[in-house]
C-alpha cells in the first residue's frame, strides 16, 4: 500500500486507481448506474399516470423521486474522479433507452412488476460488480442501490390484483420473463462495447478477479434472486 | 391565549383552531398546496421529455423531485389535524387538473415559462394567504413554497433562447398572459366552491381579516410580481 502524501488530492484514493483501466471502469460503472436511475425516474413518473388512485400515484411518484435523489452523489463522485458526469453517462443511453423502449408497460400492473423485478435485477448485478471494487466506491454504489422501502407497495398491489383476476398472473409471469430476456440482451451489448467495464470482472492490480466458473455462479445467483422476486409477487418465473 | 394542559395533544395548537371554520380552511389550504405540488411533479416530469439535452433533463427532473419532496410534510400536518390527506386534496383535483389541461406546453420553452411563472404566481398567492394564519401553519406553508434554487435555470435558458430567436419572445409573452388568465379562472372557481377557504381571508377569532380594498391591493401585488417574473425572463407581460 502507498500512502497519499499530497493533502490537496482526495485523501484516500485507493491504490487500484493507479491502474487507468480501473479508473475508466469505475467511471463507466458510476455512469451507467446514474443514467439508469435517471431513466428509472422518467419511467416511474410515466407509470404514475396509469395509477388507479391518487394514493397509488403518490406512492409511485415517491419511488421516482427516491431514484432521482440518488443521482447527485454519483455525479459528485464522478466529478471527484475528474470525469464529466454527462460524458460518463452518454455511452449507456442507447442500451438503457432501448431496454425501456422494448419493455413499455401496457398497464399499471406491468409497470409495478417492471419497477420491482427490473430494478431488482439491475441492482443485484451492480452489487455483484461492486464486490470487486475499492471500499469507497463499493460503499457508494451499495448505498445508491438501497431499496427505498417501496418494494412492499409493489408486492402488495400485484398480489391483490392476481387474487382478483387469475388471468393477470399468467400475463405478468410472461412479462417477468420478457424483462429478464431484454435485460440480458442489453447487458451483453454493454459488455461487448465497454472493454474497461468487462475487464473489471477479470481483476487487476490489488484486486481479485473472476474466472469463467465464477461468472457462471454469479449469473446463477442473479437468476435465483429474480425467481425469488417473482415468487414474492405471486408469479411463476 | 389558553395553554394546552393535555400533553397527549399537539403541544401548541393555536387558539385559532377553536374555530371549526378555521381548521377547515387550513385543511383546505394544505390540501390544495399538496395536490398542487403533486401535479407540479407530474407536469415537470412530463416536460423533462421535451428537454433538448440530458443536462436540461436532469435539471428539470431535479425540480420535479424537489416539488414532490415537499408533499410529505404537508401530509403529516394534515394527519396531525385529524384530516385524511387524500380527502383533503380531493376537492382541488378538478380545478388544478383543468388548469394543466388548458395550459399544456407546446414545447420545452413554454414548459420552462410555465414552471417559473405559473408556480411563482401560485406560490405568491399561498404566501399572501399564509400571512393571515397561525405561526406554525404559516411557517410550514412558507417553507413548503421555498424556491428550490432552479429559477435561475429557467431564466438562463429562456433568455438565451429569445436572443437566438426573437419571434419566440412574442409567443412566450402571449403564453405568460394565458397562464395568468387560466390561473385566475381556476382560482375563482376554487374560491366560489370552498366557503371556508374564502372566509379565511375575511378574518375571525384571534385573526385579522381583509376588507375589499385590501383584497384589491393583494391582487395588485400578485400582478406586479407576475410582471417582474416575466421581465426577468426577458418577456413583456
């Protein structure tokens, strides 16, 4: 470990940042999470229009605001790393916008399932990656992904709706599979285009990496948690 | 002044609340402000789609989240007053929804002018009413109306756009007048329907009221401030 001797710099820049590829990957990761939260805000605000009651509308607007509230800290860290937050987000707009375009909810319940299952999946994936990062970056990412306490709302509403209309359960189960498929498609697209981000998982100076078998186990964990969330909603996965 | 002797109740319920009409008016006022902020959130989130750049989109989404962030305190106070927040907001949905329906921005700049001029006008009006209320309610209302620091953004963007396209200035000046007209129309509708709220301005136990001349002066102040805001945007009023 080397100690920082220049007080004018960040007082605890981890040694991992001496590798320019690592810095680039962290900038990518913070950029994709920040843009993901901005577009989650937009999508939830759009879903709020479909809310059957004013109570539901307020609940979903609260989720939207909570997502947006996490963007500022991510932008700050990007600026601290000498990156422009908007330039950092730009490479991920295509994939994330396309994900949302291909998974436009047809009604209120598809919106709720998407908010719960789609965000849950993305957050699990970012958490998996964060485990391979320096402590400061990891803590920032984990806290920016914290459930803002609204999962219970989605679970409650979806379960009640399925009880009232059994056919809805079948449709929403298919919807959950489509969300998973589209997330994998766009995730692979990002991995193919962003070398630094993919290289991150392979490890580097001062950081352990993942071999293929470990990556396989990671996908198994993501799939298992997706199935758990679907089950919480009362849906087959 | 009477002192509260029951520690289980609110520790400083003002004497004005002994008048049931006063309580009803405060519930109305908190309800209309809360619903106004929820619909401001929705409208700003909608305008974010028109943003020409991602920077603009983030700026307007931040305004939307800030508006929504004020709702929780108003709802808490309504609950403290023994009112159901959603029942308190319900009577104002018609007028506020109609205001937004009649003033749908045709483009990004109309949206910015509406956010700045429309919200400014509503906030001035609520502040005028708040001056006649007990201190605790007044402080809550005034803090819930605080500019969240985004006015400078609207002014900057609109002024730059007018310099680049002079015809835009003429169109936006007309738009500002339409916003004022529609706000007065819907405001009068609310005043006609909500007796307690209108009676509030006439004063009561422990509170001074307004005579017709004072109401006239209040409207002059509102109009003057509207003209100032239009001038700040570089627009004739």
